[in-house]
C-alpha cells in the first residue's frame, strides 16, 4: 500500500459542530415516579445520560430540556457535577415535538448538526453517538436502530390483526437521532404548527420528505419507561462492571 493510499484510508472523518438536545420534560406516568431523577447505580438517570454526551468528543454543547418545576434542580445538578458542555437548561413544551423544538431553537448558531436524545436513555454509549453523528454528517439525518426480535403485527381500533410486518424490514429506532440543523428546525416547527402527534423526531423529518438513514444501534440502549426497565438497566450496569 502506498503512503498516499494509507493516508487516505486512515484519515479520520470530520464531524461538524454538533449540539445535543437532551429531552427530559416528560411526565413519567408509566414509571410512577420521576424517572429522570430516579437513582440508577448510585447516580440519577439524567446524570448518567448527560455524562455520556459530556464525554463524547463529537458533541460540542448540550441543551437540556426540562419540566418547569425541575429547571432549578437540573441547573444545580449540572453545576455541581461540572457538566461544562451544558450551556442552557430550558423549559419544555406540552408535547415531545414542542420540547424538541424548544431545544433545537436554543442551540449554538454554529451547530451544523443537532442530536436529539431521550433523557431516559442513560445507557447510550459514545460509540453509538459517534456512529450516528458520522452518518448524519454524510446523509443529513440518521438514527440508531436494532432489529426486532418479535413479530410485529398491525391492528385496527378493535385490536384485530390486519397485517404482519416483514420482520426483515422492521427495526426499533433509538436515540440520539441526529439531523442537519436547518432541516430539523424546519421539520419540528411544522410539526408544532400542525399539532402533529409524534413519538420521535424522525417522524417530523419524514413528514417534510427528509430521508432518515439508520446505523447500528445497541440493544442495551433502552428507554426507561416502566419499573421493569429500571431492573433491566441495573443488570446492564452490573454486567458492565458498575456498582448497583
């Protein structure tokens, strides 16, 4: 291999300025308690989530979106933990789309990419963040995904099965979902204006005709929704060698 070819092959890909919006403004209804502030392996869930993005080299800043009644506590937590990338702690909206929009509107104007992540996914890894950012830098929109182990059925309003989804083409989408900043701001603005009910931010991008590409996710990158999820997360941490 020539020196030139070796240089081309080993030259690292460049990720442009990427801001992260961590959305932690939910009601935690199914958990039965404030899951964001729940303890997980000796730290709160939101501390663990922020820490991964704080340590990820491709993330330049973090905007934290919280409930109105928790803004002061979140700001104090970030200060006490020395999370230097957290530039703002802001109030979220009534819906996921509104909270995401509030966050993306507050990122640094330098941001070419914006990563939007669930505050209740504390087990995400730097590797997943970087993979997704690299894909977004090339494709404009990317999200981590894992294959579904279960058969997926579509049902009607009465619960009757109407069709079976081809499992080879079905994936479970995770976060962070990373987008070109201009595109996701436009997509979320439109979603908010039309009061669209969205379960993730990719749906807003898809609604304006934006192609979203997937990268390899991580089965351990679970979203904490129910008490059972907390038990699974504790086991994952134990398997990683962290204290319970």
